[in-house]
C-alpha cells in the first residue's frame, strides 16, 4: 500500500463514521450515533495531520474530504437532533435540520475555494459545529427545551457561514498548492 492511499482511506473512514451514525439514528441508538460522529472527528483530525505532515494534499482529496465532512458533520448531526428534538416541530424542524446541512455545505464550499490558509478559520468549521450539535443533542438537558434547541441550531448555522475569525488549534500551513 502506498503512503498516498492513507489519506483516502482515512477520508473513507470519516465518511463511514457519518453513515454509521445515520444508521444508528434510524435504529433509535443515539449514543452509538454520536460516538460515530466523535470518532469521525478524530479520524478527520488525523487525516488533516497526515496530509500536512506528508505533503499529500490533492484537489481530489480536498473535494472528497468536503463530501465526507458534509455527511459526517452536517447530515448525521442534523438527523440526530431532528430525531431527538426537532421532530416535535414537523415542518420547521425539518427546515432547521436542512438549514444546518445547507450552512455546513456553504462553509465547506468557502473553504474549498480558499487559496491561502491563515492562522484562523473563517466561520465555525463544520466538524466543530456537527460534534457540538450531536453531543449536546444527546447529553445536554438544554436540548430538552425545544426553544433552546432551535436557538442552538440557528446560532451554529450563523457561526458556520459567518466571517468571524476563529483561531486554529493546529500549526497553520500557509500556502495551498493551486493546480491549473
């Protein structure tokens, strides 16, 4: 196995974590669903570390990563919070869950067109928002109150698409290679 296949395998594992989370959600196993999202976040962090340390960044990898993150940190957490709480609002609950996925997709699209990565994120990264939403949906008494759940989803959506600069935890990679 080539070193270049490691990031692709890690991205496949991130995507699998999101898919498994949705399967667990459909089978009314929210604890396992949230655990899959957290595991996907750990794998995504390891993938980012491996790509930067081994200089394995590719256009394919960037696009595949976004798709995997949209499923794992957009669709899967939205499904969890919908099934746990937002289902009590039949139409607006569906719209809020969809809004979370849409804002995550917008955040990822903005990230993909960035040609230079600075020492900060512009807007809340989808993996942070998705993990936060999933964990709070399961273990927080706050989300037993429907109004607070709605506010949390709206705030996370707003933060993902905002222009707020959020400091990076990892060492920054100042230049992305641009392929022509």
